[in-house]
C-alpha cells in the first residue's frame, strides 16, 4: 500500500509532466482589403513540421494607410491584436513576413518593432521575399529547393546564423516553405 506522501508526489509529477507544453513557432502574415486587414498566425511545433498545430485569425479595421518606409505602422497593431489570443511561452519564436533589421546603422523593420513591443522577451525572425537595398551584416540569404532566388533572413533575440539552417530545413521543396506559403494563402482568403 502506498503512503499518502508517495501518492501526492506521484500525482504532482504527472500533473507537471502532462501540462508541460513544447515551445512553439508562430508565423504571422497580414493581407489588406479595402476596409479591413486579415491577420493570420500559423502555430507549429518544430522547424521541420509538415502541418500546423493551430491557426489563429483576426479581421481588424485598418488604422493606418500605407506609408512608404513605415510598413510597421500598419501591420504591427494587427499582429499585437492577434497575439492577445495566444498564450506565448518564454522560449516561443515568432516569424514575421518581412524584416527585423534593415541596416547596419540600427534601423529596424516590422520584426524589430515587434521585438521592442514585446519587451525583447521572444525571438523574432524575419523572413522576407524581397531584398532590402541597405547593407545589413545581420541579414542572411537563404536558398531553398532548386530556387536561385533567396529568401532574406533577419532576427532579434536569436542568432541569425543558428536560424539559417532551420529555415533551410523547413518542410517543402520550394523557395517558400510550405507552412509559410499556406499562411500567405490563408491571409488572402
């Protein structure tokens, strides 16, 4: 017969074991319609995941018009609003469709503003499809599949050189990883 203390210890162990959640990767994209923005987040467990674990969506009013060089003013409020629906854990990673850093002079993009807005608590990874002209020693080109056109990788809160092989390993044989392509399609739906 088990003593009461052993049973309590056993129950406490299993409660901790069963409620421990894996770190997640959350990828965000927003598409703009005439009168609203559709923001989508795909959550997945690992860089090589073939399928998402969860999808979050939110339609919001557009609070700012497009301003050249200030893309973050339009998209950051959308991402922050959708993040209210997500219970982020300390080691979770956030991916944005765009840049985190823009140049060697300290200019930041959408991901950099998100990093600051979240009090620098989470690694923010920027995966951009279009090249930004200013030199940035923290930017890396990522070639995937047979594509000769790179993706452009930047990060804060994580070493960009540690993230580069992970982006290469993401599921899908084309330039754009399969889950990021799905994310883009869902934001436009």
